[in-house]
C-alpha cells in the first residue's frame, strides 16, 4: 500500500510529525523504521481518505471512522493523554507516555507507568478525558 504514496504526502506528514514533536515535548522513536512505517501509513490515509487516520488500528469502516475525530492524527488519546500507541510520539527511550491514562487503559497494561518528561507541553484537550472515556465505552474503536 505505502509504495503508492506520493513524495508530497510523505513530506507533509514528516513536517507535521516534526512540528508536533516540538509542540508536545515528545520525540520520534529511536528506531527510524518504526517512525517511517507510521508516517507512510498516515500519508496513505491522507491520500486515500483525505484525513491522516491512525494507521495502527482496525476500523470496520474507515469512511465511517473519519466522521469522528477520535483517531485522526494527532488523535484524541494523544491530545488528551499524550499517549501514542503507534510509538510515533514517544520519550527518549522510545516509550509512549502513559502517565495520564486511566489505570485500566490498554497502554498502561502494555507499558506500565511511563512519566511525561515535559509536563508543561502538549495535551491541549486534557479537559476532554471524561468525554473520551465515555466514548471508549460507547463507541469502542
Ligand atoms: S496513536 Fe494517535 S498520535 Fe499516534 S500515530 Fe496514531 S493517531 Fe497519531
């Protein structure tokens, strides 16, 4: 799939990732192949769906999913909890930040407690956690 992605789309996503790292106080993964795979997946979705839908999840219908903003990068989990399950935005050790996740969240179970090295940055939608958890129950995606 990703081989069909245009150079422009890839550059656009790379540019977004660089800016979003700075804005959120995160970094890309030390393994550049991980970053590249996610970037190509986002670029592919941007081209085929018109939105950079998160490439690391399964959706019964991508067209339906993009009507919500939940998994459009930077997704709600990133903007609320600073958690990126694709490992695109991580700390210097390549771990996703899990500090703000609810304790029963899959990210906490998978990675344990990972503190935020830059608590003053990111999480512009932090006030939406309650809404997000309601959605997680009512519209699991
Ligand atoms: S988990 Fe969220 S922030 Fe990370 S790549 Fe997917 S949409 Fe983007």
